[in-house]
C-alpha cells in the first residue's frame, strides 16, 4: 500500500498552536514558540478537573452548593475586573453540575472561584492541589494562580494545553458540559456557550479564553471520520 504524503498544516501566522489526534502519538505538529503565556479562561478546564478529582460526580448532579456572603464578594471582585459573571445570592443553591455549567458554558469567573473554594476550603489550598495535579500529569509548562484565568500568571503552552484537552475529554462530566451550546440554570435562566464553533464542522468543545493580555485563545476538539473510524483531534491556538 502506498503511503500518502503527510498533510501540510496551514498554521496561523500569530501566537502559538499545537495539534494532536487520539491514537496518533503525542503531537501532529506545533507552530510558534512553545513557551508559557497567559491562557485566560482555558484555566477553567484545570479548575473543573481538579474540583472533580476532589468531588467526583457519580449521581449526575453532584452535591448541592449553597452560596454565601463570600460568594457575593467573589462576584463583586470579578465584576470589578470586567470578568464574566453569573448571579449569586445568599438564598441561592445550585448543584455542582449546574455550577460547572455556569463556569464552562458561560465562562463565569465567579462560579470558577466559588467552586474552587467550595471544594478545597480556600483559594491557597485549591491552588496547591491544582499545581500538584498539573505536575502529576506532566504539564510542566502550566501554572495556575487563580481558578478563572483572569490572572495573567495563569499560564501554559499550546503543547501542554493539547494534553489538558485530552484529559478534559477523558472526563465524562467535563466532556459532556463543554459540548453544550446552551444550558438552563435555576434562578439564572438560559446561558449560551462562548464557543460559537460548537456544532459546526464536527466541533465538540472545548473552551475559549480572552483577556487583553492573553488575546483570543481557543482549545478545541473535532471528530473526524477516517475510513470506518472516528478520530478525535484536539488543538489549541493561543494569542
């Protein structure tokens, strides 16, 4: 059988990118200098995975999270930084799954911070666990300094984030939520994914991120038919 020539990848002329396919080795290729840069709200994928390691969802909804005055403070802090937020009040309770939807679909910064503190008791304790998780999974170029990604010190490289995307898809809860175009949250209403590519060209996720410092960032997954198989490709472009 004649082996076809390798495909030529048309990389963006800016930032850094990487691409990998399930079952085809660690990488299909990279573009740009693979050094840690701000990753904006892609940070929330780390938050989801680390929280679910401490508090796995086995019943479809997870535990009930009752918001407190501290969550209102978090909301006000994120709003003051012009971050994405969703409503909270001291009379409001949501399931863990619903808070994850708010964080991953709408990209609510305050839900990310509240979720991390709920699971680990404090932000410093969460950050210790999160960075230990990254080390454990060989993501040496990734560091998180918050749960939402609004911090410019939450950084990664494209090659690391492809690995993170594969970890996200391996988690059934995360993979389910990042594929959702919309979700309905009690007391909030219908929320819409920030990933407008969902459902086009077989895109099934994963997470957008945008700040002034990070630029526009996208961690994505696409299912491609190759013969009788469906191959999942994970890619990222930063900056």
